[in-house]
């Protein structure tokens, strides 16, 4: 899954520097929001999401991602990480489930809130 997220992220941002360990840690949590029925074809689903949301993702990263006009990794590091593509897809698909899992497992609730605002309203 991380390989697919990296491929998509790099194609959208051109950035190839990020914290791979952090990506693996966050993906372990975020992928708990992918149902058993979705798991087999999730990479294809993520690629389709990236294709249909390409313009929106490009705007997100060009504003808040690596080299973006409002980039501030200390404020929201997710915009600089490839797993953010998966997070965007899950925010559009199962936002309440993602929020619940995130808050139970990752001690950075504010980070997801900020990122969700960028994704939903910052464009």
C-alpha cells in the first residue's frame, strides 16, 4: 500500500523526501478503516480516487505540501507525507470511522483535524 501511495504522491508533488517510518506507522492505523470487502482491491480503488481527485490533490499539495505557498510541515506534517493520499480517500469515504480510529490510536488528533480542514476547505 505504501508503494502505491508513494507513487501517487511523487507523481503529484515531485517530492521524494519524506519520513518512510512515519508513513508505515500512520498507514497501519489508517488502513484499519478499510473494510475486509475493500482490502483486496484497495490499491486500484486508491489509484482511481487519485485519478478522479487529481485536480483537488494537486491544489492541496501546491498550497500546503512540499514547496507549497503555505507549506508548514511543523503545522501539519501530513501534507508532506505520501500516506496523505490514503487519508484523503478515507476522509471522503469513511470520515467518522477514520476519525475514531485515528483518535484511538494516534496521539495527534489536531494533526488530522488540520489536514481534514485543508482537504475539505483549504482549496
